[in-house]
C-alpha cells in the first residue's frame, strides 16, 4: 500500500508526499515498442505519398493516400522517402506523451510508457496515450500531469514547424487542383507569413515536415479541449473543481455543436463528449491551485488558441 501524506507549506499550499512504489520498468514493455514500430511503418507509408506529392508539386489526393500503404504491403523501397514526415510526427507525439509520463514519475504516480496507435488512414496514426494506474491526489498534481504533455509537444514541434515552412514553396492555384486542403492554425499562418509574406496559405505547398508539425498542432488542440479526461479537462478541473469542470465541459459541448455546422466531425465529438466528457474522476483536494500553476493555465489557453482549427480539413 502507498503511504500518502499531506502537509501545508508557509504559503498555505498543499504539499503531497507519497512512498508509493511506482513500477520502474513495465513487464510488457515490448508491446509499447511493437506499437511504436508499427506506427513508424504506417506514418512512413503515408509520408511517402506526401513526399511524392511535394516533389511533383501536386496537392495530396484522397486516392493517393492508399498508394503509400500498398507500397508498405509490397515493401516498396520508395516508402522510406516518408521518413522525414514520420520521424518528425512521432518525435512530436512522443514528446507530448513523455511530458505526461515524466510528470507522473515526478509525483510518484504510476503510469505506463506511451502506447502508439498505428492506422492505415490519413496521417498514419490515431496518436498515442499513456495509462495512469494510480489515483491523483491533489489539484497541483492533476494540473502538472495534464499540462505537461501539451507544453512538451508544443515546444518540440516549433523547430519542426520552422524547418518545414522553410522547406515549403509557393504553388499558385494549388487549392483549386486538390480534393481537400489542410487548415492553417494561427501559429502555422504566422510562420508562413514570416517565410513568404502575404501569400495566401492556399498557394503554399507544405513540406512533409511542415505537415508533421501541422498534425502536432492538431493533436495539441484536441488534447486541450476543456472536456472530460482530455488534458484541457484536467486543467479546467484543477482550476475550478468538479462543479466548474462540469459547467465548462457542458458549455463546450454546445460550442462543438455550433462548430459542427462548419465541420461536421465536431458533431461526433459533441455526442461523444456529451455522454462521456462531462464528468471527471474526483480529486479529493479542496485547496486552490497555486498561483504559479494558475498563471500557466493562461499559457495553456494561448497554446490552444495558436493550435486550434475550426475546419481542420476542408474538402471541395
């Protein structure tokens, strides 16, 4: 059994002490490695299609996405041209999950290594996650675990975004030639403006590394939605407690319903979050969040604003 103690420091803030024995190395670590290897293959296959489209100066077509996975099945050597995309994307996702994992280790919370999710679809992955196996006792711990992932992933994607935009090029009329276009989050648009000036995003052909950074921004924004047990939900709960979390989560479900009129997949998120995202596991700590963490929550909001896209993928 874990021996847990709470004390107050000179400022009256809760200090958490635990002698819990956290598992230092998982018994089935090979599962994490296997999933990472499989995800590397699927993202590399998709990246090879991105690399081909970029080399030819063509927009990505829906039918072409599956060519990459056919190359993977036949072990075509051309798939390795997708490594710049896959390595960039997996590094960003790994940084996000390791941010959570290291915060758990810091607070002696038992958590798994990251599990990656391979997928033969757009981007080649459904992302990654860690499993938290032990209770979270204070709002401070909840905030640190919830916010550490988005902060770490965001920090790591910045150099990839800079390099990717630097390698991108102008392609007039690009959007009119493709079946779908990627959105341009505020941070991505700012980087494009620094590189190309007032050229419309629709006329910029993104390098695969820039697409990886774009995917990292999308993952960051989704994780920071202030709902349920997403990272943003953890931050909201740590700030406002159970009732505050329920109010914000319910209100944001309404926001998702409105956004669904512009991009229908948000309706799927709204339904999912209505049934599963308005509640959060209790944290039995009534003390307010320390001032420093409350300030960092504003930084988390800024990261969310810079990363979110109302219409992530637009189709013609």
